[in-house]
C-alpha cells in the first residue's frame, strides 16, 4: 500500500516535469519551418487557416508550434481564446520572427533570381541555322554560363521540310 509520501513524490515529479517543459531545450535549436509556422498562425489567427496557407496538415503545424515553444521555453499562444492570440511574450517573439521571415524571403528571392544556369539545354535546330548562327551563340552561352551544357540535335532538310508542310496544313 502506498502512503501519502508517494503522492507528494508524484506531485513533485509532475511539477518538475511541467517546469522542465517550459525551459529552453539544451541546445536552443530552432527550425526555420517552426518559425514560419508560428508567424502564419499569428497572422491567420487559426491553426487550420495557417495549415492551409503553408500547405500542411493542421497536426503538422501544431507540432511545429510545440517544437518552437519548447525550443524557446515559453508559451507563445493563448490557446483558450478564439481566434488564437499570442501571449504578451508571443507578441514580442512574433515581431522578431516576422523580421526573420522577411529576411528569409529576401534571401530566397536573391538565390532564385541570381542562381547561375546549370544543367542540360537541349536544342533542336535546322541544319542551315546550325551552320550559320549556332556556333557563335553556343560559344557565348558557354562563356556566360559555364555550368550549362548544350545538346544540339540538328534536324536535316527532309525532316524540316516535313515539319513545315505539317504546319501549313494546320493553318485555316
């Protein structure tokens, strides 16, 4: 039979566990996806709408929020209100996270627009065009984009003529 000492010990363990869940994780590791999820929830004031905006499931967004709160060691949202509202500390964190998300968007845009062309470019050209203009164009392309490989398929005269006839027959 367990005595009252066991009940006190159980309460102490539960209280310590609850307190430990509000402490930052040891490494303080935060994921950018978790930050973006938190910003989306505050903006949308709804887990479901944030999930839709992020193209995720609601449980995935909930888990990201929990991970972020655990990493920071603080509750960021008042889950007793409808619509969802940030706690006072959540509002401060939200402002910082908005700045982070803005900078991430700038970084992604920078990388997307200034990324060098790479991969394989396949061209199909008529033999006459290849002979006249393609060599110089390919040389300039290689100088401008050294990671891009051009593969050229020369279309012979009979094939080019067949394509022209097909196009003419399709015209009204």
